[in-house]
C-alpha cells in the first residue's frame, strides 16, 4: 500500500458470473476519480479455490 493514500477495498464474489464484471467495470470507469482522491483501489475475490480449479 502506498504511504499517504487511502485504500479502497473492492470485495467481490463469483469471478465467473455476469454480476462480477459489472461491479468491477463500474469501479474501473471511475478509476481516475478514485486516484484523484489519493486512494489506491484493491480488488479482492471472495471465491474459494474450487472455481479456479474447475
């Protein structure tokens, strides 16, 4: 994490569904706005390892 920056934690579930890309795209579309507010955006998947192995 960068010193002096606020973390924005984006927790999302189910990487392989339609909902997940929608949420990530919404944050991505406003990424410049977030960085302009001295933040660092971090995406965190809550999926287990099982969908990735499948």
